[in-house]
């Protein structure tokens, strides 16, 4: 996947738009409780947040096709993320 | 057909796209270059003239930022309450980029990641270069403080004046916080850096 850090738009490596990451609640990943192998529960909204570190582009597309509002966590330093401007 | 091809080549010629040309603003006479869409002096004057003082985003009141002596003088003439701050360049920030062009289509893209591989079909126009995102239109800047802003009110600042690191990347980039939530202390804004930190994105 690829992310533009200035507008937080997430794309697949082939350039397909996935989602614009935006959250008004400002809860940090480290402050969320684990509720699955790659997910955490946000205390601010009680939604499940998916860690994209171990997800392929195809898995992300599938996840967002089923739930376009699915919340994601992306860290700039994870191996499967490239940055573009 | 040949004309169209020549036009395409001209349009995608890196020199024609990156050449700086100075333009004199027809409204205020201020000189600016063709790399920006609008005269910044006029842009900040429009912010001063914008009467809507209670715009909200994510249920937070948005604090307006103005830059440049002209806009600050205009704001004072209007009687607006300002918190004036110096906009300083910090060498701490650096964002890298590389411009490449597709040899067949002429498409030009900007990449920012060393791992972004491009084959022979992409020609390098600008090799890896760092730019400092803390260079501003003017060293004079101010927040417009709403008259009814209460001490402790949480607000949103779309154009932060002071320098804060919003994230560091293990490829060397250090990002500047440009937008942030903040709390009015009665005299200044306490900038909540974590609200828009760029090391980690959730949403």
C-alpha cells in the first residue's frame, strides 16, 4: 500500500484508492486494548481498528469492500507501506 | 497528429513545468511565482475579510491564521484580536522527494520512498532531494482570536505557526505539524501535537 502523509490518503501499490484516514477522536494505538490478533478496540468509539501491518492490498480491498467505514491503523515505519507525495 | 504529439511533449517537458516565472498580482501588486496558484498576500487578506468567525470542524471552532505584514495590519485596522507570533524556519524538518517521468506517456510523478522501485521506463528528472517544509511566506504571522474564546476551549488550527515535529520516519524524513488541535490558555495556544501526528495514522 501507499500513503500520502499530507492528506492521509491510502492507495494500493497499483494506485487504486482505498481510503482517506481521518479520525476526530485522537486515541493513540498504544492506548487501545487488543481484541484480536491484528485488531484493537478504540475506547473513544468502541469500534475495532485493523492493523494494516500484516494485511496485503487484496485483503485491505476486501475489508473495505465489505465495510467502507472500517477503521485502519497505518504506521509510517511498517514494511508494507510506501510513502508518496 | 504531429502537432498533438509536440503539444504533449511540450506539456510534459520538465523544464517547462518547473521553470519559475514571477507574476505581479493584478489586485495588490505583490510579486509571486507561478508555482503557487494565487497571490498569498491576497489569500491572507481574504481570510481577514472573511466575517465567519464561528466556523467549525469536527465540532471544534477553527482558529484563523494570517501571514504577512499587510494582512496583520488589515486585521488590526478591523479591530480583530490577534496573537502575533514569529514564523521561524527550522532546519529540523526535512521531507525527501524524487521526480520521475514515464518515457512513453510523459507522466510525471513525485515519489517519497526509497523502496518505490521504478524500472527503465521511468526517467529521473529530479534525484532524491530534501526540502524544508518550514519555509513561509512571511516571518510575520498571527492567530485571529475570537472575542468570545474561553480559557480552556479546545479548538482546531489549520495552519500552525510554531514549529512542532509531527512525525519522524526511519528513512530520515522529519515532518512538521501543520494542522493541530489546541487549547486556549488565555494567553496562548497549547498545541496538542498528538492530535495530528503523522507517525501513525488511524481512521
